[in-house]
C-alpha cells in the first residue's frame, strides 16, 4: 500500500488517488501550503508529485496570469489531476507532465515557486533533487516542502522530526531563510519554507 502512495498504478492506484483527493487532511494541507507560498498572479510555479491535483488547482486559482507546471511519475495521477484541472489545462495555464523528479522537463523561464507535498520521502537522493530544483528557481524564488507523516502511531514528535529532516535537506541543497510552519491536524503537518539565495552561488 505504501508503494501505491509513492507510485499509484492501475485500479488500486486510481482508488488511492480518489482517496487522497477526498481526504480532508490531504486537501487542507495542500491548500494551506499554497497559501504560505504567497503566490502572485503572474507567478510561474511547479508542483512535484501533485497526486490527484488539489495543490495544482490551488496554484491555478492564484497564478491566474502565470503558469502552473506539475510533474508526477504516476500516469494515473497525471490523468486524475488533468481531469480535475481540465479548464485550466485547456486554457494553457496548467501544464502537467508525466515525469520523475530525476528527469525534469524544461520549464522555459525560471520558476518563482516550487511545492512538494508528502512526496520528497519517495525521491532518490533528495538533496541532489532539491539542488536541481533550486537551479530552476529565479534568484530569491521560494520552495515549500510539506510532510504529514502517515506511519501508524505518528505524533507531533514524528512531524517535528520529519520537518527537521526537510530543513537539513534544504540547507544541504543551498537554500536559505529556512523556516517551519505547522498546521494542527492529526498528526500535525510541517511545511518547511525556504528561498533560493538572491544571487545563485556556484553549485558545491
Ligand atoms: C503520497 S502522494 C501525495 C500526493 C499529493 N501531493 C497529496 O498530498 O495529496 C505522493 C505523490 O508523489 C509522486 N511521486 C513520488 N515519487 C516521485 C518522483 N520521483 N517523481 C515524481 N513524482 C513522484 C507520486 O506519484 C504521488 O502522486
């Protein structure tokens, strides 16, 4: 089952997508994280691991003159998110790509903001992936990494530890001004926010 949440596939994967789209805590945390990113109407944004596309919809409601990109390595999630955001996809405001964070497509101009909700834990070499994402951001661009631990018995401490791991990864990847916000759900949700330095330093 954990594997299905990391890469929803087939009939079970579609059911997992439906579950994630309708679970109140999943919806709340994505909408909350987008609100913390302070998205402006002309922003160009990216969500990695968008699942059923709730965060993409929240982005599209804010970046009305910008562009919302999404990548997910699950074909089933690309289909669900495309259906959920059909009007914005048709209007060319939302572009969803079936791709892994390991092999990102080109997004053209630099991005203003990047989001990943309960997805980093499934990536290989996340510090390296985050370094690559940082290089796609404009100087001063923002990132939000969200974790709501779903392991059995997860508590506030589990969330605190998950938030600390994300902070460490962001620091390793060269992000600055790292801070954590918490949403009081069961278990709590950590959203770790950070910035690309105003002038991008050379990659270590
Ligand atoms: C637990 S789900 C979370 C979905 C959504 N963000 C939410 O909170 O409802 C994790 C998502 O990340 C995607 N994902 C995991 N590893 C990925 C990778 N390496 N590249 C792209 N997407 C990935 C999965 O396909 C899945 O849609």
